[in-house]
C-alpha cells in the first residue's frame, strides 16, 4: 500500500536551533516526495519537493533529500526562526494515481524567541 | 488571483442535517480534490475530479457526494450529517495529475456535527 510515517510532534525549539523532522514512506513504484507547510489559519502550501532518488529539494532554508535506499525524506533546517512555527506534512504521490497525495499525520513545530 | 477559496470557514450541524461545502479556483486547473483532516491524522482523499463532468471516489467517500459542472467549482455535499464527519475539510487543485505536480490548497472548512 501507500503510506507515510512522520515524526510525531509537537516539536519545540529555540530560535536558531537545528531542525530535523523525520519522514519515511511506503510506496510501490517511484513516487515523488513533498513537504507541505500549514501556517496558522491557512491552507497547506508546498514547501519543497523531490521527484527522483538522490534529488534534494530546498526552499526558505529548508532541505530534504530523496533517499530511496532508506525510503526517507527527512526535513532539515540549520537555523529555525519564530516565523517557521507551523505544521509540516510529508506526502507522496505517483503519476498512476492521478496526482492524489498520501499524507503523514503532520508535525507541529513551535519556535520560541 | 485568489487561488483556491472555500466557504464557509466554520459550520456546526446537527445530526441528519445536510450542507454543501463550496470550493472555487481561479487558476484554470483541471484537477480538483477534497480532503478531510481529522485531529492528529494526515489528510485523506474523499473525492477528486480530473475535469468538468468527471469525478471519482478517493479513500473515504462514504457519506459525501460531489459534482463538477464547471472547471472552477467543485462543491462537496453532505446529505445526512453524522458525528464521524466532524473534521476539517480542504479543497485543492492542480494543473495536471502528473506525480510531480503541486497541489494548491484552500484555507479549509472546520465542520462540527453534534
């Protein structure tokens, strides 16, 4: 089947701390991998993506590398800011499934000044 | 561009009542999706549409209906509301259904059924 296992939250960090949110997936074939972010009171928005093995997606200082050998797509940021406080969702899809996304449960991140 | 808009933002229903959640996108996207998000869980696909006049079931379609008469609109209908349908509902759209295609989400509708 298709599933996503995501690190449980909540995660609380001080500003400028290093962030890792783990994500592993189960999927047949060759899925594309995504991280979406949901800021308070808003809908989800794409943060970054990777479409093939060893690709690195990056945006706003966040990075994630598509590791096919470990079926993982961990999200990292070297120095978080208060404005990064949000819920982060790992997701994957395959072309044969008409673009439908399979999501993890989401990880709440709170960054304190 | 407004992107994907959803109405209402919040709603409380009594068991057995019906309602329609509205979703509109102004990006001329062919693909549209309805997800529900239960507390502590990831989003699950209810229904999706690959174009006007074409809809299909997702993972959790029971208790819901959809229609797609125009490219822009994709309303979700609850006929007989049940407490199990208490959730946050997100509508999304994308230009195509290829596996690397970004989906754009609305702000969500928080529904409580009492």
